[in-house]
């Protein structure tokens, strides 16, 4: 088992470029199943979840060739509806993204239940309802069996929730279905938009991209192509938080500024801001770190909502930033019942936090944090603990960092290059 050893109290300075968006790369790789021609993909993040998706594709007969560190050639010339490795599917939630394109391409798929972060129940019902609406028959006996012998047929689909992966599965299935489809209550996160643009570059016909109502005309065949994955805004904001809590300054290149408006608004409420320079942002060292109260001095609330509101995946980062800000604030994440449970580790480091219930915490800051030994519970909470350790007095050890590696590429090397005292260690 490996761990991070982090000596806190060192300011970050320098320049950094984020990796490709993990949550765009995973559905795009799955979407390559829809064409029998080669697809070249650039800016592919070298992280554990993406490697796991590559293994799943290869088990289905897809040829994946590494062109350089972040460019792949994916060729699904011949695809077989093989039984997928249950252990591999349990490693990532994104294995469910194979359901749409494989059912559309082969009409037959056995898929073990997906895995992923342990942050509460993450239902797959939406995915099943989508494919049933398009004409697939689905049975379950310790794994899902998707069958559509006559192919999928376009439909008017109303999602029972604005699920990101559900929307992506619906898009991939509808692109290859016969006729017209409408997807209502669709998610519109940056990575969903990027999947739409990627598919259109391969010959798909998707309209109203960025809205919650997508119009799709099915096409008989997609062609090959070449596409560059955009920046991961979750990594961008993670490094914004790292610079802020260490009172450092950071220039982030190609930050995808068009997607950061609401996030910037929320961080402003925590007393943290940045400057926009085209597609770059600059995080200055002189932050106010004072929480903006609501009218009349009322305690403000930050609540997650579907895009374009504040995303749930940044809640853990924002909580750590708030521990260093003057004032009191309530955080509310109604989506996942275990998202907040990592805050007990922050309390152990000296943070003033009240866990009201599984969905809400109250934070009073600023708090001096102290080094501690901790376990990384999931990707985002793991990175949040790294931020806490960077700002703490003394040395912290974070174990189970494989969770962090699922979403962040060699993060310790990037942080060390910016001045952090962090190293990866092997534990017996």
C-alpha cells in the first residue's frame, strides 16, 4: 500500500496545466464502440479510472494503441459481447457507460454491477429505463443482460433524474438508434457537452447541446476522427484551493474558464478569488479569506445542484477552503448520504466543524490545522485531505491514495514542482 507524506506550511507558486477531463474521457472512450473506424484521442488523462476503462474496452475486442503519454488510437473494428470481468467493473462507476453503446452496436451485453466511490447509493435505474424506452430487453441475475436483437429505436425519453452518466448513456444509444429521439431533463455538465461535440465530430446529429432538452437524429454509421479532450475543471479548482490554503499564487493554463463562473461565485463567498486571462486563470496570494454573510448577517449556505450550479464533486474541496476562512457557513449536499463523512478527519486535524446530519455540515473558521494520519475515502475527499495537509502545521500521512490516483494524475509530482513538501511512500 502506498501513502502520501506531506509536510504542511509551504506556499505553492508557479504554473500548471490541468489534465484532460476524466469525466469526459470515460464516456468518450465508451463512445468509440459506436464506430468501426479508428478514433485518435488527445489529452487523455493517465489515471487509474481511465486505465480501467481501457482494459474493459480491450476485453471487448477493441484495439487501443498508445501514441504518446496522453494520446491514444482506439479502433473498435470488431467488437465481441464478451462477459466483462466483475472485479474490473467494480473498480469504476463508469463501467455502466458501456451499456448504451454496446447494446446499440451488438444488441447483446452482459454487464456486472458497476463500482466507484463509496459516497452513498448510486442507482442505475435511470440507465435501465432509458434503454428499455429505446426497445432493449433487460434482465438481472447478479449481472445485467441487455438484449436488442432488432436494434434500438428512437424515442421521447424523460429522465427520472438529471443523471450525468444516464444522460451520456442515452446520448450514445440514441445516436445509433433508428429515427428521432428527444432526451428531456438531460444533464448539461461540461463533460456531457463535450461528449456531444465529440460524437458530432464523428458524424452524429445532436442538437441543443448545453440545454436540458437534447434532440438527436439517429445515423446508420459513425466514422472515425480525432478529438482533444478539454481541461478537467475539477482539477483546476483543486489547485485553486491548494494555492489558496497555502497562501500561495498560481497560474493555471488552459483552465476552461467558460465553465468556472458559478464556482468562482461560490469561492468568492469564501473569500477566495482569481483573475481570468483568456483561457488562463491567476490565483493571487493575497486572498481575503472572509466568508460573506447573507443579508442581515445570516449564516450563508452553499448547496450543490445540477449544472450550471455548484457541482457536488467540488464540495469536499470547498469545505477545506472554508476551514481557513473567517466566519461561519453551512454546506449542504443532498445528493450523496456519505459525502460529508470525511469531515471527521478534518475535525481530528483541528477544524471547527459540526456534522448536522449526513448531508449538512457547519464550519466556523479560521482553524489552525495540524498534521494527522488519515485514510483517503474517495477521490474528491482524498484530494481535499491533501489540501488540508498542505495547510497544516506538521506532517500528515494519507493512506489509500489509490483513490486519489483514480482521478488525479501524478498529483504529488505536480505539487512538489510548485513547492509542496510531498512524497509518495510505500508502506508494509
